[in-house]
C-alpha cells in the first residue's frame, strides 16, 4: 500500500499566502502547514517533511518563499528536498507570479487569470495575462523545471491580485488552482464550502 503523503507546493510564503491556504484547507479539505509560512523560508526541507508526515490528512499544502533571492534560495532548496523525498507525492504546484528584477521564470501547464479564466499564457502578479505562452515569472520558481512534478498552475500574487483573490473574498483564484490540481491528479476530495 502506498503511504506517501499527497502534497501541493505553493511558491509564496507571506501572510496573505498563509491566510489563503488556511482558508482553502478548511473549505476544500486537507491541511495547511502554517509553519512553512515565512519570507524567506526558514525551515529546512527535512523539517518540512517531518511536519507533512504529522499532518492529519491529505492533501497537505506547503508554502515556500525565496524573498527575491537571486538563483536558488532557501525556499527552493527546501522545495527540492520535499519534492524529491520518497515519502512525498507532489500532486501539483501553484507557481505564484511576482515582479522580480531578476527575471526568474518557469514553464507552467496552464495559468488562471484574475478573472478566473484558464489561459495558455503566463500571468503577471496582478493576474493579467502576459504575452508569453506557458511560462511565468516569479521569485521562487527557478527550480521548478528541474523537478518531476505532474502539473504546474500559474497564478498572480496569491491572496492579492487587486483584492480579487483576498481571503475575505474566498480566494477564488487560488481555490480554482487547487481544485484544478486535485481534479488532474485524480485525488478524491469533498468541498466543505456551503
């Protein structure tokens, strides 16, 4: 029997991301590792895996953040460790756009714009579609192309996007990204949202 934990990785770790993912875990199901919230990431990959294993149910939502560090920062190092761990099955990644000066980018399978529409184009931090197909610019996405993950969804700045994705509004863009990853992975879940 496969006892690996099912995980969704999120490439943002600020307070907005934490509140959004806690809301999603409550309404869609699963557990948010709130301790993974930091800007930049302070927990090691090993410490995060221990927290994932203690989570009461799947999917487990884990946040990583490089805080604009050039190249592979602490968030990406921890993310690589988690994604490559034998006891972890990554269902997908939510790649969060940012306005980085260093133009780090990754390929995405699909993006969701601030209006909730799926697009083959990347989006900027405000959730507005960009001109390039299949890629997104962010500060904690540098290593995603090297990971063996099944599905990457690009979105604007989680919990923000001119308040469209604010947790007080139900974070509809992030919620749609999570549900898309769960559907694509075949993971069975039942929403608790009324």
